[in-house]
C-alpha cells in the first residue's frame, strides 16, 4: 500500500514538473513590495507596517509577518484560546496537520490556537502565497468541523467546492498582478 501511495505521489510530481517546464513559468524573487501589491489586490483595506501586514479575508483577520534577512514569511490567523481545548481537540488538529490542513498548519503560541502558513520569502510565488493564504483562512473557518485547508480531498461531498471557492476567488483577484 505504501509503495502504491509513493508511486502516485511521484507520478503526480512528475506531471506537475513537466507542466511547469512546458509552460516555462518563472517569477522574479518575492520582495516586500511585490508581496504588498498582492495583499492590496486581495484586500484594498489591508495595512502595512514595514515587514508586517494586516488584512481581512471573509471576515477573518490575517497577519502576515516577514523577515527579509531570514528569508521567511509567516501568515497567521487566530482561531481560539488553547486553555479551553480538550485533549481530543488537540489530537484532532494534529491529525489534520497530517492529512487535511495541507500547506496550512494548526499551531499553538501565546495561549492561542493559530492557523499558519510558513514559506521562504524569496522563492514564494504569487499563486503559492494566495493558495496558502486561502488554506490558512479555511482551516480557521473549518475548525471544529472538517479541519481542512480546502484544496484537496479524498472522497466526494458538498464541502470541498465551497472551501475551494475561497482559494479560487483569491487566485482570480491575484491574476492581474
């Protein structure tokens, strides 16, 4: 079974790599200015304080922290106080980090549960950032139910298209950049 899963992962990776080479898609390194342009395109009311940004996506507050010298970008969405979480809820977010949160992750810091997406800044591509941002908002919105980043799912149902809609809407806003 593990061999089958690894084979599928390698096959999908090769297809994605071939597609990218065929399209000859390259982007310049991500900078604070470029990241700011993307953020403003997604939320005209977004605010910047140098390397830090604040924005709102579907009524969810989002903080984006960057450190150019460390080549890091971190997106944070507050979800809830940790003190009220049961051991089963903590276990569930750890399980979701393994299979349904995707590129976003649940994290605990300063007494809060956060949704987060972390990536090296300079290699961050526009669509990666937008997708990661959407996944982070989705794991906050689906906390307590699906615990899902919303991009991929195994199995059918009605929730995946609804969750995927946020990422598609954000990608569409970012097309002009």
